[in-house]
C-alpha cells in the first residue's frame, strides 16, 4: 500500500514542472521550523502534525518548504484518505488432525511451522457455523494459552459484511501451534477440517501510525438544527480540520441498545453533509456485552461533526466523544546543501505547487528515509502597510519669499527684454539718420 501511495504521489507531482523560485514568507499566516540535526544529506521525510493540518486550506495547497535564503525546496506530498485496513502479515498453517481432550471436547491442531506473531485467525469457512468453543496457542504443545476473544465472535456475526468479519480475533501471542476446540456435539467432521488456517496480525490504531483527533462537545449553532421528535443530536467541534480519518469508534455508556443513526459533518454548523448512516448496536451473548460501534470509513474532518440517533420511545443514549483516528500525511524533499529548513502554510486561496521530482525519487521508498519533525507552529506577524509620507511643512514667510524671488526674476526678464528692444530701435533710428 505504501508503495502504491508513493507511486500515486509521484505521478501527480510529474503532471507539470515548475522551476523552483523563492518563497515570500509574508504570503503565509504561519510557519514552523524544521530541525535538521544530524540528518544525512539527501532525501528525508517530514511527518505533518494535526496542528499544521488545522491551518491548511482544504486542498493542502498552501504548504511551502524553503531554505535559509527563502529559496523553494520542491517536495512530494503523501496524503492517504483511504479507510483503515488490516496490515496483512499472513502465515499459513496445516491442520494435523483432530483429537479428543480430557474434558470430552474435540480439538484440531494447526502447525504454523515456526513461532509467529498473530492476533487473529481465519478458519476458512468454519468460523460461523459451528462456532469454536475456544482457541489456544502453544510453543511446545504442552502448555496452552487461551487466545480467543469471545466478544469478537459475536462482533463478526453482527457485522457479517464488515472488512474483518471473517476473522476470529485472538489475544496477541507468539506461538507455533494453535488448537481450535469445539464442543463434542458441535465439532465439524474430522475429514472436512483440512483447509489451511491463515493467521494474521492486525496492529492497533497507534501502531498503524494513526493519530487521535481531539474533539469537544458543543451546542448547536442555530435552533433550526434541532432534530425531529424521537431523535437526539450530539454535536462536537473538531480541534483539527483537514485530517483524513481512517477509523471512527462511537463511545456509548449504555448496556444494551440497537438504534438507527446518521453521522454528518459541517464547516459552519448550519449546512450539513452526511458521512454515513447505520445502526448502533450493543447486545449480550454468552454473558458478554458485544457491540458494533466502529466505523471503517474514510473521510476528512470538517469543523464540526454531528451524530443523530433515533431513540424511538427509549431514553436518549449516554453518548461520549467519539474516537477519530486519522493519518496526517508526510512530505519528502532533498536537504542536500541546506543549513536550515522552514515550513510555511496558512493561505486560503493558494493552489498546490507542481514540482517535477518524478525522475529524482522514482526509486525511493518513504518508509526507509530519515524522518524529521517540525517544530512548534508560530503565527507570523501581519505585514504592515507602508506609512503615508506627509509633505514637509513650510512656514508661510518662506513661501512669500519664494514668490517674491520669482516675481523679481520675471521682472528682470521683462525689463531686460524691454531694454534690448529700446536699444534696437535707437540703433535703427541712427542708421536711418546717417543715410539721409
């Protein structure tokens, strides 16, 4: 998946080339310094933070990277908006037959060849009917540890169409052998349990690189946002906009319920867009409380989220702040010859740059590059307009003096001209007298 996302990023960046120029810091509201430290020269990756994402425009077009001389540093942006998916590390096992245990239950022994880290198992069609009584793991076939999470068995049944519905969730362990135990009267036939068992490892949200988005319960912006009778609305302000969410889990304190819901997003609290709709469930099975409250759907966080629940004739649910897990994205750029790096952002009208880096980084894998971390986000001072220059004050007497000098000069010019004309007339008269 990482290789695919990287290929998409490279393809997008190669769409048009742009000669790197300079970055005008005054065009942005925020900046964050990047500490190079002991990072080697060459390409590095920079993980974005929720603090940075919250300040970006919706298309992430206002990210700019600059060096110590404000020269543009071209970058590749990896932005993953897909839903959460399991990290597949499959290990195939071989069924070695069925034995009857001391308590009369029937167990199928599966050998994976070597100890493998796994926390879920696919029984290849034997999961739903009949259900295993328990699943145990061992490293020596002498001491067995219970691995089956009974709650998840019912979760799979409640969410039969879900992405993880075909799997039994196990307590995490590293074992070579698994023992799938059935009640004596519910075990499948020995000659039919012959398909390999596939074990896999599913990391939790933090281990998958997801970050938790903080939210705060708020009141509706307008009275018109009140739900119709029989429905209850729960509204939250998201502290980080623009975060691609991969997994959402609704948190409800009530013991048992099954209610229709609608989940919506809005940037102004007045105009709402539906994200998804479905059923919130919590039931009881074999004395266990089992729920279906997780939402594996990709979307980008708006300023507000609203959950509307159809209570019918029941009291409203005790709904807490949902858990939103998302991916912040990362940048890849070259720091060769750079002394300092600054990240600029915060310009609502700026479009995404297009850098021609495809040929330079086509063989790189982001996960193998040295990782840098941005510093604290700082608000840039506003660009102040230049003060209007005031005319220099001139005392009145100085103006009159200048006017007097101008008048004298003009008078002198007029008198000089008149004198020249008078002399010319006299000269002409004298010439005429001599001719007579």
